């Protein structure tokens, strides 16, 4: 598998290279994914694992949430769910990580997509609950914040919700439209803003003046 391990120079690096070579040659990484991902009763403690970095593999998460391996979509939702459970965001890359190795993957936008939303309560007491394309459930809150960016080319809003440990979900357009309908105008430190409340936190989308124009 090309590009799985980096060029090495020292003895420690050569040892890491041999380790990565053996793992990938025997396909142990993919065997280890199932064991590392565990069951759906709880997420594995990927934040505690610090194995050798074995380079990048040809795996990509497209902006619409579709996962590709060697240029081909991964058609089994259970397999995608498995990989998503061991996905981690490091400082400079996204990685799939097990206790004994980690590999880099390409993420075009956010790794997940929020495909549905339910609402409980109303007004400032309401809570927005999202479910992602890989089955994660998250409530927008001070810990899992909603943010909205504007596309540099089109100016269209691109809304995100934090899911866990630096991993975000792009909020699907239809879901965003439903969320936008719940919006209210509030006075903030940046002036009058239009946005939504969830779990006692106000998340601004756009300046009220810009929306009116």
C-alpha cells in the first residue's frame, strides 16, 4: 500500500516503519478497527491512544458525508459507522486510530453530516437535538456549539454543530431551513443578531440588519 509509512532516518524511525509495514502487510489495521471501535454502547477512548503514525491511506470523507476507500464509496453503513467511532482530529490532520497504530484520512469539509433535528421545549428553554449520518446524537449546547460560516464563493451559509472532541457535523440544508424557522432576534455584544436558542445558549446566524435587507 503506497504512502502508508513515511521515509525514516533513525533507528527509532526504522523500528516504527517496520511496525507499520507489518501491520499494513498483514492487514492487521483493518482487523484491529473492529476491536478498537468496540460496541455501540460507548465510544472507544481514542483520546488516550498515542500509537505510531503510519502515514496516510486512500480514504476520504466527502463534503456530503460519503466515505470513500481507494476511490470507491463505502457502501456498508455498518462499516462507515465502525470507522467513524475511531476517527480523531489531531492538530494537523484527521486520523483513524487504534491502540497500536494510526493513519491519516482526508476530510473535504466536516467529517459528519447532521441529517435530522428534533426540538424539545420552546423559546429560551428549547433544545435542538441532532442525529448525524453515522448515528451520533448530539444536543446543541455550550459544549456542542452551532456555528455558521459563509461560503467564500457563493456567500451561502454553511452551518455546523460540534459533535465530539473537535469533530463537527455539517448541518444538512433541509435541517438548517427547519432550524432557521426557529430563529429569533436577540441583542448580543455584536449588536442585534438573528439565531436560535438551545440548552440555554443563543447561537447567532446573521446580523438582524443584514437579514432585513
